């Protein structure tokens, strides 16, 4: 379950920024999950309380948002939506698409005190 290590990285990012940004508690964390990222939202929800226990985000509410997959076709150069990493272009059916969005997970928003 790589979601556990992803959340550990989020916790480290929060701890690193707490000192420089002068906050002591995280009330809400919004994570944006790309449709192509292979991150399971339910696994994140399941592991969140365990990973954040005894941290500055121990009482934080977790909000997950989805980012749609998007790519550029290498043949026709059209922007094409992607539901899966290996989808073909919806315009010309070319199989090689350069992913430009939806393959990442990022901290989108924080509410801190």
C-alpha cells in the first residue's frame, strides 16, 4: 500500500512548513488526486488517521478532490481526455499520448492555525 508512504510524505511536508509558516495545527487538508496516479482514495482515507496520529494534523479533516486525466496526442497534437494511462486519442485513435495532467497527487489546500 503506497498510500501509506504518500501520507507519511504529506506529514513530513506539513512538519517542514509549520516552522517556516508559523502554524501549529492543521484543521483541514485537501489533497488533489489525479485519475491516472494509481492512488486509491479509499486507501488514503483508511490510513490517514493512523499516519497523522500525534502530529500537527492529528485532528485534521481530509478532503479528497479528483483531477481529470489529460494528454496531448503525439500524432494530431490535440488535447484528449484520459481515463486510463494507455487510452488512445479520441480524435485520431493514435495510441501514443503524452500525459500532461492527472498523474500526480498534490496538497491543494490547507487550513491551519
